[in-house]
C-alpha cells in the first residue's frame, strides 16, 4: 500500500464468520479526514459493505 498515509486493517474472524454492512464515522488519519473508501487505505479481510460517514 503506497502513499503518504498509513494503512488500516479490518480483519474479521474467518470466511465462515464474515461481518457485513457496518459503518465507520469521522475517520481521521494523520490529520486528514477520510471521506471515501478510495482514500481509506485499508487491508480488509472478511468484511463486506463497509461504509464511511
């Protein structure tokens, strides 16, 4: 994951216990507010439909 900001990790239990449809609010990384998933450098494992607000 390239770029200026560090990356985050969403790591749920396993493929049989997927987390679906959850939201994150007011994500600020190094003073920068993350407004969409394209700007949110994230390693996502076993989570679907993550919404940023």
